[in-house]
């Protein structure tokens, strides 16, 4: 049966797939399509050109052609300040820049509680994690865990759910793992509340350090986090509650990721590892609220949302408590047991209809779709080229697929037919027990995560003021992030520990150039 609206929030807040052409008959086929895009079909000649230009590099004496522009014509100059992730697509028209800037205003808007004289901005909460999108996606970059006992967790929160009975499964999605909201806390825990309401919890994190010795004698300390939902405001969590820490990811290049043909992503999937390379990428298949059908999951740390619009609407509901046409509940993510929240005055019901209306959602989506990817830095540097060779030869491209060509689109010229270099396959991979959150999301298991795009990763400190990586920010450097890899990436992780200092430094330098 199709999921209820309540379960749909789980999907949006949160493989069977095609293997390669030699084994496609052995894997169930998904007829998913791309209903969110107005596509001009590729010709046979275009398909052949695309196959040639996206072939994995074997020559590392010079940069690959067009590699210095990771977003194609949408690439922008790499700024040297914290605004590097806040520029519009390089090929955007002058007229559309206005929509981008209005969308930016809505992305940065500080919402206020109801009732308020500022009717266009009221409706906050009553429970929330932040008052604006920008306060989580700081400068359109990565969030971070609290850095000390006095720091808040404004760009980090806990997702929560409980196992569901089998009759809550979605029969249209094979191997879908059904979950339900926690009875008292819903799907996401909010650590702020408007006046007169109690917040749901306080995020408490403790770390245990583990020293890893590399082959060249270098010692690297990894911090193992323990998460606790402290100071619960609405009673106990369900005994079977599954908690997953999440740090807000960077925002660049989302429209280009959304425009990659579903078929091209599925073509890289190998759920049964039929090519015996140890990598078993699987797509997450989720139910689309907007299109009322299964779609490929693309966004979120477990690829739990199919489009930028649905991901954004879910964030408005869960993070800020703002209703939208897709998620019209004025109480946001409040549960039925939170009666004070349910009965509070909300900001919907005026001329907007919902607290952010369809036009506002379109503008925020347009803004998010067109946050530009900065140009590569030093792509022709000899150390970067050596690091690229190490990256490729170590097998990192088995998950971090270097390049795609987006669909040719009728109405999105910024994203249309661009050769892009995101370094992600957009698929789920088992990353091992150490990185597991043990909370499923749609078809993603508790040990699976979507391969994160690597473009822009070298500008993290410049934009966000820190170098915290992975889904919960536990890694304090790119090297630490690599050393946390396990499961399908264990072989690559072990190869890094055995590298010479020269090769490892070159690998990190290559990543910093992306």
C-alpha cells in the first residue's frame, strides 16, 4: 500500500538495481524515469560521445579535458573568501539572477513565531532546530557538531524512528524497510522551541579517542562519538528508538546532481557484486510525495529524497516547523501526543495558505538548484596529478564516480547537457560497523550511506571555518575521514594506511583541489 502522509515525512527526511550490461538480466529492472525533469532525449551519437568523455582516466600526466570546470558551463570562479559556495550558476541569465537572489532571501529568512505582525515570516515551530535554512547550511556549506560544552548543535540534529510492522511496507518498492515515527518525538528531534513550549531534548556527545598507526609511523587519532538525547521534554523515547546523528551537508551543485539521468546512475549499481570487485552499490528507491510514485533517491545522507523540492519542503517541516504545499501541517513535526504544540497558533490559513507557499518553495528550490560549484584549483599541479593517479589506482573511483553528463533539458538551461565532475555514484554503500547509525531509511540499511560528492571539499575550511567531515562531523580532517572508511571501502582504507608519505600527501592534495 502507499504510505500515509506521516510516513512520507520519513521518506523525504530519508536496491535493487541494474548491474552492468553483462549482468543486467540477473538484476530486477526499475522503470523509474525522471518525472521531475522535462527531457530532450539523447541521440545515439550523443550517447557515444558521452561514453567516451566520461570514461575513467588512465593517463595522469595532465588534467582530463574540461576537468578544471567541475560543473561545466555552470562552474564559477573560485572565490578566496567564505562566499565561495554562495554564487549563482555561471551560465545563469541576468533575469534569472533575480529569482536566485529572492530565493536566497527566503533561504536566509529568520522565521518568527505566531501570531506576529510580520505575516509573511510567521509560523516558526513551535518546535525547531533552526530559524532559517542558512543557520544549518552555514554560508551554504557544511554544518558542524558542537565544538565544546558551551556550543549549541544548531547545524546538527538526531533523526529518530522505530521499526514498523510489515504491513507498513510499500509493496511498489522491493526491499523497502518500513519504519514509524517515535510516538513522543516523531521523526526528528528538535532542540529549540518558541516561548511557552518545551524543547524536545539537548544533544549530548562524548568522544573516545583511538590512535591509528600508519605504515610510515604517522599517528592519527580518530574520535569515536557516543550520542545521547538528554533532557527529554516529552517523556521517554520508545524502547526501540533508532537515533541517527546528521550534520547539514554543503549545498553546491544540487541541481546538476538532480539532472543526472536515473539510467546512468542505475547502470553503475552492482547490488550482488557480480563483477567481484568488493563494491556493491545500490540505489535507494523512495516514494515521491509530489509525483506519487517510486523514484530514485538522490538527496540526503542516505539518499532518502528524490528531488530538491521534496528535500527542501521536508527540511522546512522538520528543521524549522514551517508548513508547505507538500507538507501542510501547521504544527510542523510535532507528534499527536504533543497536544500543546498541536493546539498552538500557527502561521498558516492566511493569504499564503501554508506558512511558505508554492511560489516561495519554487524560489527556494531555484536557489538551491543553482548554487554554483567553484572551479578546480591547481588541477595541473604535479603533486595533484600524482594524487589523482593514487586516487584512481587505489580504487576510490569505484564509488566516487568522477563524471557524468546531465540530461538535455527544455526548461533548465543552467543544468542542461553539462559534463560534470562530482565524484559520486549517488548510490548506497555499506561503510562498515564503525560508521553505522543502525537506522534504516527507505531501502538503505543501518550501515549504508550515499557516496557524498567530493566537489568543493577542499574549500570547506574557507567557507565553513572548520574541517569536520562525514555524516556526523566526527572526522577532523580529510585523512581522518578516509581512515573511517570500512565495509565495502575497507580495502581502499587499508591501502591508504600502507602508502608512502609522499603518495598519501599527494592524495590529500588532490582531494583539496576538488
